[in-house]
């Protein structure tokens, strides 16, 4: 669905419309910041001598992938087959679907392979490996599969100690499906210092390399050794033995990442424009039309040293209003308060603000797409909307 | 976006497809349960002698509105102008937009009025009332407005003690825009006994009637006296002086409402079908392909006496697996655990389950629409999908 501001009403070009235009709430992507974030990680990963396979689960947009890869589609990671199909349609031919494969989804995987796309799947059990082997044989192809290896007990994966690792490798190798191993340091999202993140990155690498080594010692070929999370991708200093790094959140960043020190608040590229709709001075509240439907219910900073509520608040031009944060949310109402109970700023009904989210992946998912700005401003200093980029949705 | 199971692949009629068919995760609406819930509140509100104006912010579906109103569109409440426009398109001519009006949204309101739809707006300040008066005058119409009155300090609204109540009434009356008053007992979502809910309902009514009385004593005409929330709508025993009741969640219900005792777990009409994709017996985990993208980040039961995590689990036929709950979520991964650490049931990879949500409004919002079932089952006892109903999305 296109936002009504680009679809109806008097004809006006995108460049005539600023953030003061569209009906609120709506999501904004600041590409100046996104490009800075993209350049930072690209440079770091290049120095480490490995490939970056960005995870598109946060942005879910072909146009944002093009900010990373330019005109030449490169490797990507996706979280749904709907993303895989959309990226394949957009010319991407090297896609990793990084959620443990459910056997009934293999026909959609095979259909993409038959279109010439290298779509790799993820698994961590012999029964999934058998399903991949059998589906591959039935289709006369080889579905490439990575074995998920667990390094810190946060999600799926076999451990290095588990003989299933080699058993799965052997089943996959029977059908020429063994592509490699994958590790994700889920613990890194709770690593609150750079030193802890660097340690998580080392550990993630060590586990991945050791898993590949085990498989190779069993006589199996392992081409891909894949690691990554936004914190570990930035903190890694030595990725010897690794072939590729995954990260997704880093394009937008968010308050959780700022709370971990992976970025600064000024790096956050995603925000939601809201409008003041009321005041409750007796409670110390400003009410807006941006509730959890616009921000998501994610409260990722609630277990960090500074709980940012549902988000920090800036004016429409992006300048932080440091005394304010979004302290509450119902479906279509946001509550802004001052953290220390100091007087509320004078923000009359109709005032537009921007809210920086806890968790960009969750907030972006509440919107059909992004109103895109860069450093250009109109005569009032308000960011000018350059275009609208739709998100890939569903499964 | 249509689910791929109704859009591609070998032609098969909806009636041939059961919950074992579509790729997971997907949302399911059990209309047998929804109709039961709809009938229960309709009967109660009828006995109270007032009009029910269902809030469509939960279901966001014309087809579900038709389960309530039948072929004859009746009064509805909406949470976005996108809903208002969709319901107007669907023949609904009496719509309340129950979020404080932002002045810049008035052109869309006027456009609907000019199509012959009675679209009422909500406000709680003199500045909003002036904006409504001025927009009405400019358009040569009267935008009907309800004054929000606060009864328990949970969101917007003027208090009974605030002289702004009559001041706003006078401004609106100048342009013949004063339609009435509206109260919402936000506190009722935390009222954990029926007695407390009944008390909240009495208080909600008392405040609404007193506000109307104040305005009438000032010589102003008040036609609409609107109250409601799902808990108070069910608990109210006397609505003398009230003209209409609003409730939305009641069509689906959810674990928050079950936790308050407003319904039973067996009344929950919305669930999400997920597939088992892995096991971590050393952690006591079953992994599924339904994470927070499918369930939302809502953890509404976390402050209730029983925290249901991200949801309770049933088999595909809807039978509760009482030992299991969804204890964790990442974007596309769900973690199921037993609450007491008892052994996990044998649910191999590929097994389909259904998860009952904390908060139906938030979970439904993660999906494009509903796969609809009723009491019909296929030969294996699995619910048969009757059709697919799309949701209204965006703002």
C-alpha cells in the first residue's frame, strides 16, 4: 500500500514534500545515516578480509539492499521465503535463508533453485538433513544447506560436542548438499561493553572454525563458514577461517545497539514521525498519534542500564529533545514524558516529532515502507522526502 | 498480499485445504468461537438497552464486522482513518474515529462527510475544537465531535473538574459539531476480578453521564454518551444515561482477557499456526518458525498473576497442550518450554501447532489477514479452511 500522500491529492513531486506533509504516523529512513552505517561496516569487514552477507530481515527492501551492494546484486541473508522470492525477482542469485528449514517449505526452495538462484537453507538435525536430501533427490538437484552450530545457547544449533554435527554433514554430503556451517552469537545482544562484544566475536569465530574443522576431518567438504550479529560483526578483529559475516540491524541501528555502545544515538537511521494530539499536564504527559501500532511493542532497552521506554524523541529536523522519552503506548496513542519530571516543553497539538525506536527490526515491521530523506532540507529546515520505498512483508 | 496457498500452485478450492496446508506461520480465525463471543456481548448489551458500536481496531476486517452486523452495516468504531475509509467503502455510514484528532487529518474526515458518511472525531482540548470548528466552516459542513472525558488517568480526556469540558462544548456547538461525550475505562485492563470490572463499568458510566449532564446544564445538546472497553462492556449491569457501548477485543479475546476472567481460554478465536523446526533438549526447548514477527512483541500477561510468555500452545485441532507455553521469541523463531520443567512432549520437526496470543490486537496486526475456520474438520480431524479475509492496514 502506498502512503496516501504519494497516491492521491493534488499532483506534487516527491521533492516538493517534506516530513511536514504526509499524515502521521509514518516511518522515515535517513539515507545519509544509513550510508554512513553501511560504509562503516563495509570498511571493517573488508579489512578483515571476508565477505559481508547483509541480513535483509531488518530493512526488507530491495532499494536498501542496493545502498549496500550498488547496482551489482551481492550475497544476502533473509529471514523468510517471501524475502527470498522478492530478492530473487530483483536479480539476487546468492541468498541464504537463515531460519531452520521446515520440511514443507522445501518446494518453494526448489522452485527458486530451478530459476537459477543459489538459495541456501539452514538446519540443525538429522531429520531436517534427510528431508533436504530427499527433496533434492526428488527434484534432481542439490539444495545447499548450512549446519547451524550453537555457540552460546540462545537459539538453535548443534553444539561442537554433539556427534550429530558430523552425522548431519554426512547425510547432506550424500546429496552434495553440504555447503558449510553457520554460527550466530545471540549472547552478543547482551554484551554491554566493547570488550565483551569482542570476546563474543572471537568465540563465535572459534566455534564456527572448529565446526568446519570437525567436518573436514571427517572427510567432508566445507566451503562456507558464516558468522555474525551486528555487535560481533563490528567488534571482530580477526576472522581467520571465516568466509562470511552476517549483520542486518547495522543499516538502521537502534536504541538497543546504542545502549550496547555499538553506535551513537545520532547514527540511528530509522524514526517514526508522530503528531502531538493532546496534553495531560497533571500527569506530565504529552499525547501523540504514534502508539505501539507505529512503534511495535518491543521494549528491548528495558533490560539495559538506561530504559528508553518506547523510544527517544527528536524534533522534525532530527534534533534530540533530551528531556523527553516515549514512556507509554496504547494501540494508536503514545505518551511522552520527561524522565526526571522536569516541565514539559511547549509542544502544541499539531506539532510533529520523530521517535527513535528500541528495535529497528520490530518498528520497521509495523510499516508498509519508508519515506526516504537525506541531508536535503526545505526553506524551513525540514527534511525533504526524496521517495518512498516499500517493504517486503509476509512469509 | 494473498497467502501463497490461495494464489499459486495446483488449483484447489478453499474447502479442500486444511490448517495442514498453508506455509507457516499464519493467523487463523475460528468463526465458531468468534460468533459465540459476538453473540454473548450482543445479548448482554441488548439487555442493557443500549447500542453496541464495535471497535474494529482488533479485527480490521469488513467480513468480521459482518459477523457482528449481518448484511446491514451498523455503527462502528475505528482507530485509523484508513479503517474509516475502508468501512465507508464497505457501506458503513456511522463511524467513530476514536483517537484524538490531529488537525492535519481533518481534510480526510471532511472528504468522508462529503460522501455522506457520518464520521465522528474525538478531542479533548479547546485548540482541537477550534480546528474542528474552522475546518467545518471552511468546508460548509459540521464535523461531528465527541469530547473525551477521563475517568481513571490512563490516556487522554478532560476531567469532570476541568472547566475546559464546557469550554470545548461551547466551541463545538458554535459550528453545530458537538455530538456528545466519550469515556474509556483504561484501568479495567488491570481489574483482575469481576467485582473490580463491574466497579470500573459503574465509574465509567457515572463519569460519562455526569459529563453529559454538565454540558446540558450549560445549555448544550448532547446526543451521544459513549462508554466502553472489553472488560467493562461485559461487566456493566446498569447503563442508564448511556447511549452506546464500545468494545473490540471481545470478538477474538486473548490471554490477557482470559487472565482477567472476562473469558475462558477456550473462547480465544485467534491463533497462529507454527511448525516445529528444531529441538534443544538440553535447554528444555522446542523451536518453531513462529517468532515475534508472527506473534508480536506484546507481553501483556507479564503483569498478570500467570505470565503466559508469548502464548499458550494447542495442537492443530485446537486442543490445549497444557504443559507447554511459548517462553521466548526472536524475529522468526519461537521457543516452547514446559512451565515446570517436565519432559517435553514428542513433537518432531514438521509438527504443526497453534499459539494463542497474549494480545489479539497486536498479534493480528502482524498478519495480512486471516485463514478462516469453523467447526468443520477433514477426515484427519484437522480444521478445514473456509476462506481468507484480508485486514485493513496502515493509517
